[in-house]
C-alpha cells in the first residue's frame, strides 16, 4: 500500500484554521480546571440534575445552520418523547432530518431558524413549549427557569437563542441547550451543539441574558429562550 495515501492532508501555508476556536476569556470550557470545579460544585448544589439526560443525548449539529435542529434533537430525546415516526428500520428516534414540519430542511440550511420556528418544530414533535423574550421576560424570570431546568432530571429542558457576538464569540445567532447552573457564580453551562467550533462552556447569566436581548434580523424582535416539557 502506498503510505502517502494514508497520510493526513497537509494544511496550506498561512491557512486560517477552521478546526475549533478558542473560547473568550471568562467563559471556561467544561473540561478545563475551572470548568470542572464549577461542574462539581453545581452537582453538590443540586443544579446539575438536568445535565445527565442531555449529556446522554448530546448531539453535534450536522450543518453550520442546524443549531436549532441539533439543539431540539438533544432536548426531545432527553425528554424521552416518542417521535411516532421511524428513524431507521423499526427504530423511532429524533434526528435532524425528521424535524421538517414547520420549515424545509433546505430553507433551514439557507436561512436558519427563529425562536418561534424552533418552538413550532418542538410542538410538532409533541413537546409542550413556552416562549420567553426580553423585555417581557426579565433576567430574574430566566434564573427561575434555569433553576427549574437544572434541579430536575425529568425536565423541563431550557433552550437559549442568543447572539454569539454579544458573548465575544465569532458568528451571531445561535441555539443551545443549557445543562447546568452554578448559583454561587451565577453561571450557566451552555452545551454548544456546534462542537466543531466551541466546546461546552460556562457563561455568566447576565452576559447570556444580554445576548438574548439582541435583535434577530429575521424577526426584528429580541431573541430569548424556550422551556420544553413532555
């Protein structure tokens, strides 16, 4: 066998890498020393209960524009909702290609999803959904929902729609499920489904809430969050 056929491709000189990106200072990765400390303290504090089912179903979005779909796959499977549609063979399981009732996959690939469109897809999938947007919903309401989602392993699942730019990351509109809350430092664990770009990381709640107040150009309204239940 020609050994050169098995060699990894060489990067071009001066190429700007698109293999992951460093997190901004102040947003510790889950697997960092600081991130692990926050994790263990949240576990002891009882605000990591929702993490485990999400972690079992954690999914990397299949397309750069599929953050809403990838997040829903995590949430719906973590809530153990039966899709009542076959995925492969006899098995019923949520995957991105099944989430096409409110918007075609091609349109999602081209334009992404809005908060209301993700809520529509969740309802089509038999989840109970409540939609929350600033300024009608404030940071205290968000913290209450954080506690509800992280202190029970039965749900709800909290999904945030926020501006990456506002938290110091590249890109803009993004969806992710929330896995935990660290009350002492007021931080939420963002389980980023774009794992090719950023790992799961801890974000200060005030910063995350500010990022959800950013206007979505597709709706001319603030972004926000969803609570999903069985």
